[in-house]
């Protein structure tokens, strides 16, 4: 129903070092449309929230409403007009009063840093984008700081509190660190491994190095990426006095989750930390790193 | 083709004091959707550029392309992918590298100040919005200065130069000033005018006073609202030595134009000014102010 225009940014997060590749649809004439784009440091990305997960809930609401006032209102009236913001489980606000993807018109808006522009290929590398892989992009617009940077703008206290959420401490299990290195550089050569079998299975691009990719992954995990429901079911434990700072490897995880990042399937565990005044709320340890299976969209070049 | 969501802001301009009323479609359940919205000082407005004027030109381009490579590309390929920014007639940039309304997906994005919110009525008064009356609104999103205010963002020199465009000096012809006062307050009572015939024909709301409405109109005119073509046909004259500063009323206009603003049809004239170092490029004088005829959309409450 929306004319898709540019395609396929990769997994992001509110992480400055996270990179996404945006591929313009070929029939857009990207070489002309992107002329001059690299002269801007930042841009807006308008995209479609194409993976909303509240459809079952909306269906129930609809069914109830159809019984109540059949024929009086359009089918989509009043469907989930209030949501609980992720970090404020007690609060309910209107969908227009927050940035939830569950909106009457599912259009997303994110600011990104322009890393590089390949006009001929129609590819733009963007940093800090919080979208999932395969998100259909509707538009790119340059960021105009003279009009769009308003330092005196104010937000309610519940938004301010969400800015101050402390970050988690990120660690790597030795096996996970070795798995990532092997995926990016190829496995270490054994005595009878021929050279051609040591090809890396994962390309770090658009990241410039393995280190940049690691930092972006760590930045994403440090945000505590659990859903509100997962946080409710697995709250951060009050740290027992026995947990010394840095002794997280002795503690048992209170939550294990996973994340698709870049071409990687990452398994992580949350571990309690000792009760220091400024301590992180928990520690997150990368447990495993597996390659992600190729999807048809990727094999096809990611065009929409 | 887009689900219209909120309706009908009024004429604006990049003018802080300009006000627009945004009316939510009634079937949106605005009372719920807007809950908490008034706690934000600024918001993004996503809307449809519904009055694009380049369709004839695009039609010509299309016809030419269809002859050239019939069937090889979608009908909309490469249609006007480069434009000349308004203040840079010599330059041509890609549509993704500027904020032109002539975009493959005609979605607009503007930042506005939240003036007031009436949840029950589903009406939001916004300041500084640069959209025309009747623009269909797709979404409202709160402005998050912690993520969206990036003072270090950089833009190319042609954008920087457009920030520094000097403003015009605005004056009122005495007759125009009296016409505006009569429209807002009703005509001055003659000896045999009954009271009920003195009703004002124009409501200043959402402006709080006649003075606020005047200032917003003056701010809009000071920007030199002529189209690039009008500017080319009627360039600012090199001021003759005889024009004294403040003596604009003696000079003949070099351009006369009009503007629909609020409920008003405004006729203005551009007059040359004397060649001072920091002088305005020209002077704009309000010549006439007429009431705007009511449109069906307004009579109907402005719902989309």
C-alpha cells in the first residue's frame, strides 16, 4: 500500500557505532536522486514499521468493537490508541505521545549519521539507525540543524527518566570471542587444513574492522534489549553480598536471550552484579556467536 | 493511497508565530491517541505533499521515457530526480539531498511547537508549520531533543547560504491596515448602522489577538515568498540613489503578488529600498486584505 522506495537497512539500535546499508530501488535512478547527499553529515530516514507484533491484540480489540457498535465506525477505529512505553510499565500514553511503532499510520522516523554514499550503486551507509533488517525505506531527507536542532525543547519526566537508564556492562565468554574471530577471519589453520577451506563465512562490511563490529554489538547489548514482558518475568536480582565486582563468571545467569546482529546470531546471558552505588544494573555476557543463514532477500541484493 | 489520519493544518511558513490547527479524524479516537501529548514542547508532523505542481513536467518526462525504453522500466522511473533548490537557481541536486516536496514518496516532515492540545476535540494548535491549508496529516511524533538535536551536524555551503538570506522590511498601506481591523473587529459604526451588522467576518483564532495574527503575516511576507520564476522575471532592482530609507511609499512597486493566510486574501507589493550596507533587499507593503471565501472543507469542520 506504500510505494517502497529505498531498501534494506540492517539491524541497528540506538547505538552510534551501529551501521546499516540502505539500498535504493534500482528504478529510482539513485545516481541522480542521491547527488549531493554526501555533503550532509546527518539525515532523516522515513520507513515502514513492517513487523509490528501487536496484530493479534488489535484483532481481539476489533472483534470486541465490531460486536459493540457494528457499522457505526470504520473497522480500524480506536485500535490500541494507548500503549505502555517500554521503560515505564505503569504508564499508559496515547500513541501520538510516544514513538511506538504501533501507530495508525505505521511510518517510522529516525535520525542517522551519513557514513558514506555510493551514488552509482545507490547505496548509503548510515550509522545509529534503530531499524530491523529488511525495513522498507520511504524517504531520505537531509538534516537541517538550523531548523531541526532545538536544544530548549522539553519532554515529560517519564521521557527524561528513560534517557538516564544506566547501561549494562558487556563481557565476552572466551568461546564466543573465538567464534566471532573464526567467522570473520576463517578458522585457525589445523595441521592438514588446506588454505581455501579457511575462508571467512561473515563479511564485516559495512563495518571497517572486526573491532568496530564488536563495539556496535556491545553497544546494542548494553541497552538491555529485553522486551517489557521479559523484564517483568526475569527482573534484575537484588545482588547477593557474595558477588564481587568482576566476579560475574561465577554467578548463574538470570536470563538468556538472543539477537540477530549484522550477519550474526548472538546468544547472550544476563548476570547479576554486586551492589555498588554507580554499578551497572546487570552484566551481559556474549555466550555464543553463530552465522546467520542467508535469506532470499539478501541473495537477491536486498532490493525491495 | 495513504490512510489519512489527522486533518487540515492552516497556511504556515517558516515563521515562529504562524499557527496551524490540526484536526484529528474523528474515527481515530483522538482523546486516547493524544493523551500525554501536551507535555511535549515540540513535535514532528508527517504529512502528504498533496498539491505538487510539477505533474505537467513529470508527464512530459514520462512521455519521453516511454518512447525511449518502453517496457524496460516502471512508469515512474527517473521522473524528476533532480531539482533546483529555491534559493540556488544555478544548482541542481538530487531530490534526496534536499527537502523539496517533489519526492518519489510525497511525504513531508516538519518540526512544530506545540501551542495547545484539546484531547476531547482532537485538535492541536501548532506554531511554525510550513504547510498549506488542508494538508492531510499522517502522524504526530514527539520531538526527542536528546536524540534529535545534533548541533554538530553539518550541511553543504549552499544550504548554509540559504539560512543567511536577509529578511524584507514589512510595511502596511493605511487602507490595508484598516481593512484588516474591520475584518477582525467589524466595520466602524456609521450613524445609522445597527449593531448586529458590525459583526467581524474573520475570527482571529487560533491567534490570541489581532497583533499576533499581524506579526505572523508580516513574518511570512518578510521571507520573500515569490517563486523562483517570479524572482527571475522581477529581480530586486539596484536601488536608485533617490530612494531615501523609509521613503518607499514614493517608489513604484516592481512586483505585486498575493497570499492566502489564515482566513485572509492578502495583496502585497515589493518596493525598492535605498542601498544601505545592511539594508533589507527590498521592502514589502501590504496593499489589500480581503476575507477568504469559505470552502466546503471548512464549513464541514475540516475533517479529512
